C-alpha cells in the first residue's frame, strides 16, 4: 500500500499536539499540502487520504496504484525533496 501525505509529514517532522491531533500548520511546515485534489478523478482529499504519486501530483485511494505511489516515506522524501 502506498504511503499518505500524513505519513510523509510525520516523517518530515510534523508533531502531534497534546491531544494527539496534527494541525494543518504542522503538515504545511513540512512542505506538504494539507488539502488537495486527485490528479485523476478530481476528488477532494486531505493529508490522511491523499497519496503522493511519482507523477508529482496527489491521488486518492481509488486512483493510486502500486506503480504510481511510494511504498516508503524514505523513498517519497528522497524523490520529492531533492
């Protein structure tokens, strides 16, 4: 399964608040979007259900596949933040 934007944001240093939540500001300080749209179907997606793809765009869970998504946060971080 591909990693989500939230997975990558946590890897890049987003921190949970005292109540365990992660704010929009925490996600965006890592250089990643909190909200977006799927490249393929246009669905509205947020960091927890948005998948960064190798095309450079976000995809939803229905449109991401094993060939277009990243399997690890390390791989995504390396490719996206050269």
